[in-house]
C-alpha cells in the first residue's frame, strides 16, 4: 500500500528515517512550518528555516524517492514574541507562493493569548488572499475549547471548512470538527497525542470520510512510521482496505490538492529533482544513492 | 575569449533587443488569452520590489508550463551569449521568468535578484542561475554565482555548471577549479561544462592528481572524465598514474587514460605495450559515463 504522511517535521529527522519511510510505502509527505523545540530570536532564523523547507528538504527527500511539500506559517507558540512575529509576518507572502507550499499553517492557538489570536487571524486572511488551504494546530492544553474557538474564528472570517485541516484531534474533538465540515487529522504520537489503537477505534466509530492520519514526527520521541503502522493495525482489526486508503492517503491528497500544488502525478512515476528531465519522462532517481546495504548489525560502514 | 568584438553601445543594443525578443517569444508560446494579458501587464509593473516578487512567484500558477519553441534569430542571439544554449533545456515558466529578470532595470536589478535568491525555492534558484548570464550586467553577479556552486542540490548546481557560459566567461581560475572539483565530487557530467577544455590549467591538474591518489588510497575509483582535465599537462608522475590506470582499470577509465596518453609525448608507451588507441572523443566518453543517469 502507498501512504502519505501529511504532517511530519523532516528537518529534525535522519536519512535512516527517510529510508525506512520509503521502504514502508510512504510516497509523499508534508512538512508544516513549526517551531524547532526552542524559540527563535531573529527574523533571519525564520527566513532560513522557510528557505530550507522549500528548497533543501524537498531535495533531501527526493533522494529517497519521496515527494516533499510544506506549509508556511508563523506557529502560535512563537506568535507570542510580538515584535519578532510582526517581522516574520512580512516574510510569509514571499514564501506562501513557492512551488511545494500546500497550505498556510500550522497556525491556531497554543496558550490562547491575545497575541496568538491576532496573528492567527492575520494568517487566515493571508490564506484567503493567496487561495491556500489552512492547517490548524490545536493546543495541547485546554484542547477542546481551543479547537472550538479556532473553528469559530475561521467561520467569523468566512473560511470554507473544506479548505481547512484541523490537526491533533482526539476522541473529545472529533465529532464537533467533522460535524462542522472540516477535515479532521489525527496525530499518532506516543504518549502526548493519539496511540494507534485508539485511532483504530476512531475509524471504527466515524468511518473514513474527511479523516486523516499523520505522525507529526519531529525532534521529540516520535515515530515517522506512525502512518503505515496505524494502517497495518487498522487492516489487522478488520477495517476495510478502502477506509485505510482514504485515511492514510487519499483524504490528505484531496485536502491539500486544493492548493493546486500537490498532485498524484508528482510521484507516481518516481520523484525526480532534475528540471531538465521535467518533460522527458525520465524517472530515474538521481544523486547520492540511498544506502544499499540491508539493515544488518554488521560493524562495517560502507566505503 | 570571444572572437566577435562589440563596442559598449552595440552590447547594450543587443541586450535591449534580447529583452524584447524574449518577451515576444514568451507571448508566442503562451497558450491562453488570460496568461497573455496577465504576463503583458506584469512585465510593465516590475519596478516595485514586491510586485516583482509576487509576479515571479505567481507565474507558475498563471502559465501552463510546457516546452518552448523559439525562432532561429533568437536562438542565434542566445547562442552568441551562451554557445551551449538549447531551448530544449528551458520550460515556458522558466523562459517567462527569464523575461521578468531581463525587464528589471539594471540600476537596481542586483538588489532585487539577490533578495529573491535568498528566499527562493529550488526551481527559482535553478532559473535565476540559468538566467544571469543573459543580463546586461551579468558580471555584477559573480559572487552570487560562486556562492551558488556551494550548493548540494544537484539541479541548482547543474544550473550553473551545465550548459552555462557564466563560469567560463567570468570566473577566476580558482573559482573555476573549485567548480570543476565540486562537479567531480557530486558526480556531475563534466562534458556538459561549457569551455571545459579551454580552461584546463596546471593548478587544476595538481589538485586532481592529489584527488586521484586520495581516492586510490581509499580503494575507490575516479570518474573517467577526470582525465580529460589532465590531458595536456602530463609529467612523469602523471605518466605513472596513467600507466597504472591503463593496466588496472577496465572500461571507460582505461579508455580515458589511453586517450590522454595517445595525445601526449608519452604516446610511444602504448605502442610498446601493444595497446590500441581509442577513437572515442571526450564528449563520447562523458556521454557513456553518464548514460546510466542522464
């Protein structure tokens, strides 16, 4: 089976992860702009980070045959440094137009402060202006209220729910998000978010319509194989293959394809990173070969 | 370097015509009325920094990408600036972006293009690096291009190194050598570097010979194309390396070493050893080396 992980912070991951992801059937990924585990203190740090997820990381990913997309946004945690956030907001229009950008995000609330609210709204307006979907990060703390409030604000700004992916849902938020017409994403992340067994139950209860599974793997203890693992667990628990396909591939594609920047043809014939072959139908993977040896416990490091 | 000597005014005129001809060619290639009117309007409005960035970024959404066809006159003009130019290496979106870059006023195009480069995605970097050689003030961007070859993104590197005359025209010997060496490290096709034979030099030969020894010490092979840059700078020490390559290498590495020897003063060694000369050209060797990936 083929999978998409529509939320994974690859900048924090190693080539071993890329290799394992490719082997597990992941063909495309989305890297939402987020924070790096510690706050940035300069505008330039944001600029270089954004440059990296529109340039360097897609290249790195392509070496493993995986198509890389990203979302651009100022995350809610760092929105609280208002003078810096104002500068970062000036950068966003420049990056929102890039080739692999499929949404504005992840934005929303962390502590639900006034500053977070201000920059959340400004970015909703930006998304409307450039006609991109929106990826919502729902808070860890006071999650239910934060999620409801996010949807209220989006509706206040006249955003069509089908253009919005609400992420990090759980059993408590799923119903409201789905009932109001949004895409509901679930993050399989050990201990802090969803476990894969709970995810199986969610799909049993709600079916597969507008439900999306992701890993949000990052610099913390997390699992870049969470999507394929959850898919296998769903199959083992009697969930229909079609529903697994919808939740672990198709729904993410349908949601983010609304950007106009993501389409299946980007990866079905292989991922290339040489522009000169763009119209030649050449699908050969170039550059440094992904590691050839099979995963043994040998002490020999390939020459 | 270039046989045709033009006066300053003639160069300016030629570039002015180039700008208009490329603009016209873009219009000819655009398929929809909507794209034509959008493009026509945006070209007139590149003076503010933000309108330029937005138009440059929006282009890919406004234009249906595809291959381009161009008239012979424009083809000849582009080849005059860059003899390695081929329209088959350009897409319509790239060509329209080239038109935008040419339409910037050269009094402030440097600041605008440098800022754009600093925040560009991979495709944008590729087209900017491919385009700079066609600007009237191309030479002003030398440091940016030298910085560009420090990239590890293959297609960005290729945009500078392959079928691009910029390095040939403007790079110092050290910058040129750095580019060639990096191309070898990145396993990029050497035969596609414009002017590769004309800019060979003794310093590069020395660096490459050290590189060969380092690779051999590590039990690794070197690309057969490497010997092309050494050809013409042989000495007794390199002769030993070539002999070793002919004896121990098989395939194209051996062919390349034979080729260097047959064109050198050490040619008699081949006859003494009963080794047949090769009829392959360096480009043919390069093509074969890169066949699996090109």
